[in-house]
């Protein structure tokens, strides 16, 4: 019944001032509603950003690796002093600055000649 009494209180032919007040009140109501929706979406976005940052932190910190046996002086003599900084710089570039630790560098027991022979023998057909 309140709707009927509200409609009964409105004039049949509103004046220009009454029309302007209706338009202004309606416009302010729309602006308030849009501002509340904008605030709600902003808060939801912040929640998702924080969740994403937490997931990124968990992925970025890998579990500590078990310590590897230390390289002997014989191994480092075979590599030479100039290769250690080159290998560490290459690892830094390959990992794109992510945290890492080089625990040991050992020369490979297989040489380039052995790899070449393996490729040649694997290209021949066995009869």
C-alpha cells in the first residue's frame, strides 16, 4: 500500500524544478551505484593479486638442494681458472637472474672425439 500512497503524493504535472530534482537524484544514485561496483571490483582484484604473489613466492623458493661433494683441486686444475667465471655467468644468464647456487663443477669424462665417433657409428646401418 505504500507504493500507492507514494504515487498519490507525486504531482500530476511536475514543475521544471521538480523534474530537475528527480533527474539529479537519479543521476547521483547511478553514480553512487557505479562507484560501489568499482570499489568492489578493485577489492576483488587486490585479493587476486595478493594470492598470485603468494603463489609466485612459493614457486620461486625451491627446497634447498643437498650438498654435493666438493670438487677436488685436481678437477679445478683440469678446468682452468678462466672457465669458472664463464660457467657461472652462463648459469646466471640461463636462469634469468633467479636465485641459484653452483655447488660443484667437474669436467666431463666424455670428450668431443668420443661424441663424434658415437654420431658416426649411429649413422651407419648395421648388417
